[in-house]
C-alpha cells in the first residue's frame, strides 16, 4: 500500500496544501487490519469499496465520495449537523486525553496528545480541546457562596 507501512507501523497522510504527515499506527488498529502485504503497492488503504482496492480518482473526488457515503449513513440514522467525519477523531482524542489526565497534569497530557492529534502548536491544541469539551471544569459552587 502506498500510504500504509505495516512493518514499521506508519501511516502516510497527504493533507490539503501540506506535505505528507507520518503517523504511527497503534497496535489496537494494526490487529484489526487485514493482511495488506499481498495488495497492490500503489493502492490506498481506503479504496472505493474495499480496503486496499486500487482507485483511480483524484483526491477531491475520493473525499467527495466518502462525504456522500457518510451523509447517507447520517440521514439513515437521522443524525444532526453536529455529526461529521471528524466526530470520530474528536471522540477518540477526548477519550485519550481523559485517560492521560487520570495520571498526568494538564500540561503533560497535552504534550503527550499533541503529536497524536497533529496540532503544530500548543495554542492550537488547547483551542481544539476547549472546542470539543475534552476537559470540563470541576464544580465551582463553593466559590459562589
């Protein structure tokens, strides 16, 4: 696969107007992947209909195809506009951040999550974590009495 290196546990992501980003593939995800070693080396992980299927379409058309398929699922389950393709990322970054916070300070947890989330600045990560309500303040009632 052109974008997956199972041996070195790396995923190569091409973002709009940015160079390729390299992410590690966590063991929990590797365990659920099928054997990709016999697939087409030029294929992408997510083909049009199957994992590892070659798909001769430009990036915009591939993204639009996934967006339309996701919209059908949202419509079927009557999900609102608050559910988007990035909802899964938000959910798991929140879950991971909360897990880190069980044993780490806010700064340690943010430092640990920053390379996972892909944020290039701490300020950007902090804004993202606020936007997705990854950490809510404790009850402040005793300060109002």
